[in-house]
C-alpha cells in the first residue's frame, strides 16, 4: 500500500470539513475501515487512525468502504450500508449504544439509518441490537456459570433488571428458568 503523508494542511481540512480538499485526497479511518472526502461532516477521527488516499479506488483496494454520509464514490447501495451497520453492531453490542451513536459511527443521520435499516431488515437497528444481545446472553446462560448480573453487563444491557424483563418478554421465561431448562436437557 502506498502511503501518503497526513500533512498539517490535510489534517486541518479534515477536522474543519473543508471542501477545498475534495477530489485532491480522501481519508480512511483505520478503526471503522470507512473512507471519506475531506468535507465530510462525520465525527472527527483520531489523527493516529487516519490514512490518506489519492482516489476512491485506492481506498477500496485497501479494504475501506465508502462513507454513507459524504458518498465519496457517488451513491452507496443501501444493502451495503446495512451490512456495515450490522457488522458494527455485531462488533460493539457490549457497548452502550444509541441510535445517534450508531448513526455517527456508521456515517449517516439517525432518521435515515433507522428508515433504511428497517426497510432492508424488517426491524429497527435497536431491535436488531436487542436480539443480538439476547442471543449472546442465551449462549452465556447455556455455556457458563456466570451470574445473570454479569451476563447482563457483558452483553450490553444497562441493568440486570432490564435484562431479565427483556429476556422474559422475548422468551416467556426468566434467564434463570432458561438456564435450568438447558441443564435438564443435557
């Protein structure tokens, strides 16, 4: 991979969303594997996570995806963006996440992200996140002796009470009842 310097001028253009840098360079963020135009209004990346590319093709060849917000390659297909959102959620379900944070990290507006995700998946991003957390919780309940409180925290629920209520609502049994049933079937 050819490396281009992140000069003070380029960094200033990135953090001020300066359009004069557009078409002269693109920047990728190592942690998200997303690349943008300098004028993108997404959250400013950490300087140490920025790579500079001369064109979109170079960024794509290095495994970066185009930003949904600034669309450096033109229109980004919704299916591709939804897959990116799902990957983000799968890798970050343990964190405290809001629709606003998900949208910011995935380079879109909360309203647009919600609408596109629901259209493509049949459920909202937060419902998908809850299902993902519950699936992970069931794995931990079946395969470990961790307490319900520890499992709730480990899979990203804000409290064990909320976890138990959500679990019971989805599966018509408490996490402890689920665990006991799993032990009986072994």
